[in-house]
């Protein structure tokens, strides 16, 4: 990034610009916009402890280190890349953070879906268009608006698309506080929103962090099906259903399969039980509207989608990133749990077994192993 030459009256201009940036962000559809500096030293120490414990599982990108020439002043040679913003975008001195609500008016209550063994539960954030694209496009428009006012501005936008410590930055900028489930919480919106950032070489006044409001509540810890929240503010991703069904590229450990239930993409339990989410409001973003009735669909219906159908229906969806093989893997586990539930009608039980058996011969080794597990119940 180039260095911007600041005029003597820049402080006044900067304050006015910061106010404009927040108004522009709201006009673009964001519910909140904050500004922070780049100091993540406190959060970096916690990240190092988390990595040392191996809680990141197979997410090696979380531990990526700064290259020898990644930091001109030689100050952070042993730090993770994500904890030093200027190692990601050289010249960064301020970061704009945003939140965008995603809660949708689903056809069925989430708990109702999870209580029905024949139904498929998909994390509520993934029911519509891929949030990466929606958030990034809005951030780009906001950055371009700022660039019109600031000659020499350099920037880069992020929407969960690079080694960015999103929750830490949003916490520093006052958008919310880190909950015990490690997600960001906001008093007027709970946690059902996406975060986005703009790294830029522009000196702006920063916002102050807000206060924390979890108190003695441990609902998110207590409800986790796999006990992945091993301590307040600490998640062992290797146990987390979101990790197991999305980030994990291999077999799902047998010890966690029954706890997964019918969650075929992600898990919302820790959010659904959080008292603050009673304040979450439905999104106005049309792109987040539910697609293909994914909020009210059976496991059998989804199993019947061949790869061509799946690719077509998942076009523009965040779900597409896991690929058809892992999608089938997850469905096989959920169907196995449906069979184990003993709650299916005999004809429904038989129909699911027939589907799995018919698919076994053509399945990949990964999917076949999970089909065998699913059919192993009597």
C-alpha cells in the first residue's frame, strides 16, 4: 500500500469520513459498522495456546506462519499470519468491520427439524446464497465509496476468505463481544450475522469495545452434542459438528456419529440456545432467502439428488464447497442415525435401507465406509 500524505486538517476530515463510512455501510444493508486498529497481540497469545493444544484439527491454515520477509520491521517472525494484519496486507493501519444479519424465516423451527429423524438439518446460515459473495460485494462497494473521497487509498476486502481474526477485530471495534461458544454476540442481534472487513491504509478514529454480557450463563457449553466447547471461550474443533461436517475432509470419527444426529451441514445448537438470539431479527437480504426448501426437506429427498442435480442446486451456495462426496458422507451418517432412532415407520425404515444398499456399489471408499456404518444397525 502507498503512504497517504495527511494535511494539517486531516483529523477533522477523518472524523467526518468515519461517520460517513458508517452511514454508507448502513445504506448498503449492513446493520453495523465499526473501526479498529491492527493490534491483535492479546488475541494472538490466546490463538497460540489454542493451536498448541491442537484444537484446530486439520485446519492447517489457522497455524500458517509469517514468511521471513513478511514483516518489514522483523517484529513478528514467529507469529501466525492471521494475528498480524499488515502481514496479510502490507501498509494496513486501520480495519473497518461490519455485520450483516442472516436469520431467515424458515418453514420449520430448527428444534422441530432436529427432533424429526427423517428430516435433514442444515445450519441456518447456509440456506440461501453463499454469504462470502454477498458480504464481499457490499464491502467492495463501501471501499470504492471511500476511495472516491481519499486519493491514494489502498484496501482489500475480506468475507471469511483469508486468515483474518474476524471475531477479535469485531470485538475491538465495538460490534459485540466474544461469547463462551467463541462466536460474536451483539445485544440487539444475538449471533445470527456475518462479519466482514476492509483492511486499508487510512488513518481513522477507532471505536471502543463494548462490554460483555454472558455472565454466568453456560447454555451453549451444556447443550453442545459433542461437548466441543471444552471450556468457556475454547472450542476443540476436532469435536465440533460444524468442523466434522464441513472442514473435515476424511472419515467422521465413529465416536461422534450418533451425536451428529441429522445435522448434515453445520450445527446451530450453541446459537439456538443462547438467550441473546431472542433479539435476532429476520434478514431483509433477498439473497439469504431459503433455496430448494432446504429448511424443510427429508434425508431421503436429498439422498436421491445425483451429483449433477446437487451441483446445479448448490450453485451459488456455501454448501457447494464441501463437494458431493462429503455431502453424501454426511447424509449417510444422518440416515444411520435415523435408522438407529427406532422412530421411523417400517416402510420408511426399509426405504432408507434400500437407498443406501443400492448406492453402496458405486460409492467412493469414503462414502461406502459411512454407508456400512449406517446399515450396521439391526
